[in-house]
C-alpha cells in the first residue's frame, strides 16, 4: 500500500493520497490499477514444489534466500515462475503466508487466491498448522524436554526430542533434534537452544565461543507440516527430508 501511495495510485475522495493522510471514517478510498510493464524483470530461481492445487502450494525453501523483503532475490518473487496460475475467480500472484529465517531450509506455505491467504492466516493464528523442524545441536542434552524461557519478555514454548547423537572431536557431541515450536517468536528455536547451552550447528548469531562452524550454513530444517486444507477439508501431511549435510554427520538411515 505504501508503494501504491508513492506511485499516486491511491485516491481519497478523488484526491491523490499521501502517507500522512489521517482517515476519519466515511471517506471513499480508491486503489487504481498500475499500468502493465512489458519489461518486468522475472527472477529465475527454480524452487522444488512439494504440493500444489488451485488454492495453495508448499515449496522447499533453499538456504540463504529471504522469504520476502525489499530485495529482488526472494522466494516471494520466485513463486509466480514456479507455480501454475490458479483458475479460481479470486486468483492472485502467490504469496508466502509465514516466514522461515534466511539460513533455514524446508517447507514454506504460499496462498494462490485471496480467500486462501485469509484462511491460511487464520490457521496459523489459531495454531492449527503444526510444524516440525530438525536441527543439529552441540553438546550433551537430555533425550527429550520442553523449553519455556521467555523471549523478548513474551511467552515462548518449544518441545524437543533427540533422534540421534554422535561424538565429535571438535564439538564433543552433535545431536539430531526434532523440534516442535508451540509459539512463534522470532528466532525462537535458535534462541531457545542457545539459552540451553546447546546452540544449533552453524548459527553465526547464536553460538558459543570457539564453537562456530563456518562455511556450512545453519543446520535447521523445516521438515514436516500438518494442517487441514481450508477448502477441501482433507488432512495435509507433508514431509521434506533433511539436506545432505545432515546425513554426512549422522549417516543415511535417519528416516527424516
């Protein structure tokens, strides 16, 4: 909307709107259609599509790519080139409905219609979409547990379970951990594990002295997502196996 105002595409009672215009109620607000640009630059970023229908899609987000933002190279800008256009009457350019951190890989949900964006947003708000992450953590841990340390003075809740542990000459112990965030605070999983003294391998922000693995990226992957389809009402359960760098540590028989 801010971009539309700057392009003078918004009218209030027939006058060109400004960002400092206060709305009192009862005004007629119009959004004009921007002229089509034939020289529009498309982002060539192939994405693996894990699921797609007329309403929504789930893609596998690569590491080192923003989901959205002001830069050109984002998953949001690549969705239209990787997904088929919806045939529903309220079809839109597909848009992500949640975020994954820049270095995180895994399953990302996008809406393809206006109604889908609204319904998916409600599912996320109501905690009706269950996400499972996998991470490699450093140091000894209990086999399973819950982390309830507040983040930014807000309630935060993470449930974890160790899948496999191996010894490491440099790090002592490396654990493949299954994570279920019950709340959605920014960097919640990374912060919670760091607070426990078991930071995620490769985390350049939340790491212990001399225990930063450089050049391999963050070992955090959104591996499973479960929800009831907002239109077909069928249960959707999607898996995406962990990246190969996880298997180089724990072997090929992980089952995740």
